[in-house]
C-alpha cells in the first residue's frame, strides 16, 4: 500500500517527557560513575509511537501538553526530528525520564518523574486539539486515534474513555496504552485495541491469570487486547474469538534496550488499522516484530530495519483458553 495514501494517525500523550538515555559499561551500586553524554529527545509513549510511525513514512500527528524550559526543549527536538506535532502550551513543567542502559549486564533501569498537574483549562485545550485533529481537517483526515502513557496527577478519570468516544464519533478506531484504572475505563468505553504489558494487566484487573485478566477486559467492552508478555512474546485476545488467543514470539529472545518496545508495537497496530487490517493475527505479527525491532535500537522511538526479517521468523500459534 502507498504509505502516503494512508490517512493520518493521531497520537495523544497526556504526560510527555524529555527522555534521556545513558549507555554505561556496568553499574556498581553506591559508586560514582563517569558517563557519556546522554541521548536526549522528546518522549512519552504517544510521542514514541508517533516517532516510529514517522520513521517508516506514515502520516502522523503527535499531540501533547508542554510547559517550562523542558517543554521548550521537547518542542525544539520535535521540530529538529521532523515529527509532525501539535503542542498545547501549559504552565506545568514538562517532566524528564532517565534510562540507564547497562551494556555489560544487558539490563535497563528507568526512572520516570511523575509529572505535574495540569489546570482544568489545560485539559480543555488538549481536548480541543484532539477534536480538531480527528474531525476538523478535511485535507488531513484521521484514520486512528492513539492515547498512550501515564496521566499526570489530578487528571480527569474519564480522559482515556473520552478519547475513545471522540474517535468513535469521528468514525475511527481508538488504541489505548496506559496502566492502572485507565485500562479498565478504556475497556468499558469500548476501546478497539488495548495494549498493556502483563504486569500492568495483572495490576489493573487483580487477576493472577493472564488469560483471565485479558478476557475480563474483553468482557468489559474492549474489542482486542494485545499483551506484551516478556519472554513469551505477545498475545492477542479478540472479542470475536472468546475460545482462545493468538501467541507470537521469536525463536530466541533479543538482547538490547527494551525501552519503547511496547510503543513500537502500538505503532504497528495503528499502522495496520490505518491500512484497513483488522485480523488480530496479522496485527499481532506486526506488533510483535516491531516491538522486537525496537529492542535493537539505542533509544525509544525508533525500530531496526530488520523488522520485516524478524516478522518472518515469528512463531505464531493459536491456543485454547482454559
């Protein structure tokens, strides 16, 4: 398919960040470390989704609130990188996120600032920006609305359900990738795809069984649930196939930086929906391959050119629910 012919994917990041990634040769607890200059770029889950989508040549628009000196840095980096964006100015200082990639141990530690509360007028302005993006531009019609990431303190409890409603009112699907109560709220709102990892899924639903947890979201109203399951790859549960689920994994796990792998999976799902792909197995294959390809890159928001090669290597199986 001609990528330029695909309608624009809209991503919303309510709690963006300046992502700083340090790559170090080992970490000794309690010791001082001399580190190289970090890779610093605009981040937050939805912005990472937009960056991957843009990298592969698909039309996208990243919407986020930004404020303070860090917000100015975030805006400048987006301009430099060329990622199309619509930023909503707010008084709250944009937060920072630090990833320490230990190249010796093969482990990544992430330190996320919580973020500052937005004012009621800020939330209204953010909603207006989303409405204009999904329904107010006939020359640049939207194909998918993606809501990703944590919410800052004091955020409206219905923020993600409202995104789902705005998308459906515009006649387009909604993908939500968040944690905590937001997952439950988005499921009840009828999100077309939910994308938690297995830890977020268990915490949100209180279910110890991954299968039971995913199926509970389907029962609440979610259409499809994609679950990142660590070494087990990724799983896809769908409302139309309650008797089982699809599983996709590589023959061997990849080593690298997993930061942003889930965001790359969301980007793959969004692109698939934008291209008219609705079959859960195919969406799962793309999402798993793009997630794996993100692990091979030094920082979140980009994927390796090997994503198609990795997709061809996937082991995809159907499993009956117990």
